[in-house]
C-alpha cells in the first residue's frame, strides 16, 4: 500500500461495530441472512508489498425483515494470513487462504482458530472450494512447494473430511481455477502461469474421478434385463434370420448354417469396430466362432455345425467360469461395454473395480452363474441336436439357447436389484 496515494485501496485502520444501519431505499423482507467479505487488510504499521498480502479482515452485514441489523469488521488473527475468501459449509464458517489451514470463525466474526478437521487435513486447503450440487460434498485441494505438490480433498455434506488423495504432478503448480459439473468426473487445470513455464501435462493428469459411494457401487449402469435382452436379440436373431433366408433362397442345410455362423462372426467384429475396443469378451466370442468355422469347413456336416454351437457355448461357459479366477470376469467386460460413449462412466466403473471388494465379488458371482448356465445349455443341446432333423434341431437349439439366456438375464436383474436393496437399507440405517 502506498501512503502517498490514499484511496479506496487503503486498508481499514480499525475494527467497527455499528447497529441498526440506515437504509437508503428499502430492503426486501425475503432478503434475510449474513453477507461476509474477506480480503487483505494489513494492520497499521504492517508492511504489505502487494495487494494480495497482509492480514485478512472480514466484513459482515446482517439483514433481516427489511432491516440492516448490524455491520462489523474483524481482523483474522491467525497463522498463514487467511485473507482470500469466506466459506460456509455444514453450518460452519471458515476464513480461507491458498497456503494454510482454514481458520474457523463464529457468526459474530470471532476467530475460533485453525481447523484440520480432526487431524485429517495435513496440507494447505484452497481458498476456492467448490460444492457438488448433487451431493452437497465440498471439493478442494492443497498444494505445496514440496511433495506432495497437489492433494485433492473432499468433505461430505456434514462437514467431515472423508477423502484426501495425492494428484500426481512432478512439480509445484498453483491451480486456482476449477469446476464441479454435476454427475461428471472432476478435472483440475493448471493455471496460466504454470502452463507458460511447465510442459503440457500427460493425458489424464489432474483428473479426479467423481467421489465414490461404496454403498451405491452397484447401482449405476449395471446391465439390466432390457439391455441384455436387446443384445441377445441382435446376437441370436441375426444368425437365425440368415439361416432361414439362406434356406428360402434354396441353399443347403450346411450352407444355410454356415451363413448364420458368418453373420454371427460379422456381428462380433462390427461391435468391436463400433466401440473401437476389442475386449476380452469379444476375443472369447471371436475365438469360439473361428474354431467352430474351421472345424465346419473340414467336416462339411450340417449336424456338426449345430453341435459346434453347443461346443462354442460350452467353451464360452468355461471361459466365464475361469475368468472368475483369472483377471476380470467376462461379465464385467460385457457390462463395461454398456458404459461405452460416456468416458466418465467408464472411468467410474474401472475405479469401482479397483476400490470396492463388493463390486468385484458381485461380478464374479454373476460371471460364475452365466458360466454355469451356458455349460448346462451346451450339455443339454448336444443330444437334442443329434436326435432331431436338421430343421427341427435348428429351431429347438435356438429356443433352448434363447430360454437359457432369458432365464440368466432375469436372474441377473433380480441379483442386481437385491444388491441395490441391501445398499438402500444400509444407507437408511446410517442416515
């Protein structure tokens, strides 16, 4: 501050209490509450080489029933000079600055002292936190000159610090600009000055996924009956339609069955191309088709083409069961496909697999159930195919397969709903 140039930027030299303020005009009766403002305001005699520096002072006005009840201002006497903003969260007031702990104040602007939320906050806390409009959670960060350079923090709607996580950056960086869009992952961008002096961040750097409610981990975008049945109709219906169309055009049983298998193969490849992702589920299905087609070309038998479907179903069932113990279950990869088109959903799905044991266990149970169902279908279908004519075997085989898939899909929906019901009950007990 420059003593030779007095003006509106000069610090206020004292603390003031004023009551029953004169109102020029009228205040709406609906305008009720307290307005607070925080900013740098050095005490008389203190040096402040920059407008952003100096001890903080909070100014407050109380409005109620069309009256201005009081105005007062107070210096915030605390380490770190919290002089940037005022936060009201979960019924508590805090004076904030970028490089120190928040300082709690009362409704009359008295200083209660620094707050570390029961020892959970171990870094500085931003002066510009953002509240999630969906959950009421408060999202903020702390940055430092030494590692950890940037740490993400989340307070729940009740004011408890429930999450602190380091964000991987390789140097100090100040990042005052951020946003909390509804139902989306959080992205923090480096400030303009950091971008000028630092190389561009790696893809995904500074990306903080949406906070996870473990009790609701199975509630969002879990594959339901309609989605599974829709996929089934495409996978089975196209192959069956190709068989009957080929027959109508005069093709032999062998050629008609081969046409159905080729259409099914084309469907797998098309889904992989559309999603630009050839996952484990697609790889298993493609392998089953290729092995079956290869054997079909060698034998030239229509019956073998039908039995081949049973072998393929059995191999797929074994793959579902084995995947419960090796890597991620195939039903997980199938469910992940249904999140395609929304990168935030995909990232959230992946994080649930990493962070929530119940999420992993439920998908292993579902994959084991689907594996057992497919194995049952394969075992029953072989004698059925061998004992019927080719045309009857096509119909019976398809009906058995569709019935098995529909029953599995219905069981899957009931299983997921039971998980959701348990999650809702747990949430109600803790509410």
